[in-house]
C-alpha cells in the first residue's frame, strides 16, 4: 500500500512572505501565535523538542524522509507554486532534487491558486499574487522546469508515467491544450507521457473535455466530504467544531465516483492557527482512532477502489492540524499508529 502524504514547503523564509506578513514569516509564525480557544482545545501545538525546522537545511529533509520511511509512508507529494514563470517556496523541492542520496519517493502537486491577504478570502483587494496562465511558450517554460523532477528515478509513477497532481484543474484556461502539450513534450524527452491527477473536488473529470487526459481523481480529504458534515457540527466558545469521528465516518461512506477515483485520508483538522476564531476544529482526535480509521480506509483502498495509492492529509500541514510529524502532546503517536495500521493489513 502506497500512502502518499501531502507536504507543505512553507517552513523557510522568502522575501515575499516577509513583505506580506512581516519579517521572517514562515508557517511556524502561525503556530507560535496559536492559542487555545475553548476548554479542551489542543493549541498551541508544539513540535517535539521545539523542532521549528528550516526546510532549506538538508539535514531536515534527511530527517523527514528517514522518519516517514521508518513508519511506512511511501512518499511525499510536494506543493509547487508557479505563477506564469515566477516561483515561490521552491527551495525545498530544489534541495530534494539535489540530495540524490535521499531515496524516498516523491511527486509534485501544482497548487494553482491565488495567494490572498487572509487565508480563505476571495476579495480582489486581498490578492497578494494572482495565479495567471500563459500561452504555449509559458507551457514550455513550465514543463522545462518540471522535467528534471518528472524524470528523476525517485519520482512516483502510475502506469509507467510520472504522476503530476494539479490542485484546481477547473481554473486553468485551455486546460486540454496544455495537458496535450505537456504529454507530447514528455514523450519527446523520453518519458511515456504524464499521469495527471486532479486534487480538489470541484473538478469533474467525467464531464470536462480534458477529463480523459487525467489518470486519477484524488479524493482530497477532509475537503472532499466537507458538505456532509452538518450533522457533526457544534459551536464551542464561538468556534466552529466538527466531530472527528463523524468526519471519518463520512470518509468511510464515500465510494468511488468512477474508475479513476483514488481515495484520501486525513490525520486531523484545525486551522485556527491561521484563522483564529474563524477557523474550524475537529474534536476528539487521538492516534488510536486514527489507526482504526486508517485500517478501514487501507482495506477500502484495496478492495473498493482497487488501487494501491492512498493520499494522506498530511505530513506537515501544522497550521491546519494535518501532520504526522511528532509533537509535544502525542509525540510519535500518529506515526506509530499509521505503521500499525499498515502492518495489520
């Protein structure tokens, strides 16, 4: 079973974030400012031994990949930010490429969204950098940047092709033309093509004209079942809360939408470090519960979805509560229970 964990690179300083959010901003800034908003709220969440790492440090990438491999994670899906030629947060991915001694599998997700002043606001005035899309020359430039990764021997493949995840395909103009161009470019460079995967639920590969070019439709959890959570909803000191067990029950009730569906799973959810009282908290999570639900989802991945890939939110989404990495509260609990879930199958 290939458990592939989404991986956030925003744990190093970049000039843009310093200008937008304050000098030295990283994802750890949000975590250091987090507070408990109601009785029993597990915040702030502190990395074990105060390991507020910097992803430009090669030893951190070695530690992460060794740890993930030890506890059964198959690979990472690293977010890639490309704004018509402008890169953001690219250093961890580029360092990963340089460190050929790391043998841990990886793939890329193009996170094609606007960056905004607040973390989930659609006001035009709040856009920090707009996600724009170019013509064929830009498609070529983007492919040439991606090619060294797609051709890397560690890169995760599906059906003999490198797996490239696209966060929001529905937002890309001339999507079909772009994907055809990238497929042709990949074959011209000696690859068998590209296995494209969609991530967010808003894209329907069954109805879009480019849908046939996608090999996978990832059920990105818990976002995929977000509209089915109202029965598990409550307010605690004004904060929106959802029962962890209820959310997982909905995940386990999900069935493939089509033969290309690839299931998802999640560790936990709490985005109050980013959104404070406007966030949402899943309540009642424990490593032991996580193990139980993962056992079921791993079996369903094999027996219901008939695939060997399961995408997990997440390796290190600390500001949204989705992380396997050890913290001061549970220490290695989630990693240990993931390992036990995998070993039980």
